[in-house]
C-alpha cells in the first residue's frame, strides 16, 4: 500500500527544510538516514545523485554555491498514492524570490523517499 498522503507531505517538508536547508552536515546526514531509502535517487538540473552520501553532498554543494540563500515553501504541497509535489522558492531571506521550482517526491510503502525530482522553473536577477 502506498505511503499515506500525510506522510508524503511531511517527507517533502522535512527534505526541503531539514535536508536541503540544513547547513550542519551531521544533522543533515542524520535526517537523510531517517527519511531517505539507502538507494534513494535525487535528480535535479545539475545531475543525478544516488544514496545518502551523494544526496548530502548535493545539498552541501548547493549551499556553498548560494551561501546566503534559504528554501521556503510556496504552498502546502499535494500528495496522492505515494507521490507528492511541493512548490518552493530559494533566495536570500527577506528578499524577493530568486529561484522557484517544484519537487516531485516518490515514497516507498514504508514511508521513505525513494526518488526526488527537482525542477527549477524561474531564475531571477
């Protein structure tokens, strides 16, 4: 049976705010171990990352590239049959959005992330 919509929505939020926004590597890796499948796949415009270490490294690289940026949710997200989508923005806190996009997440039956597809749909200024 697919992961419940509430579980999927929570995974999306934890991943956006607790993995990709977390600057403390130990905390980030701990959360990845909790919410990601060991063979989880993260795909974004920059590449494809498989497994906990690669996912953590991708988050860290993004943070180094944009040191003053943070993620925020643009809406609550939506989930159905173990798949969810979450619109987000990325930019300096308190300033106009610089990058917007959407995450599409696939969860396993036991409530872990098996795949995350990130689409950036606007880059401003």
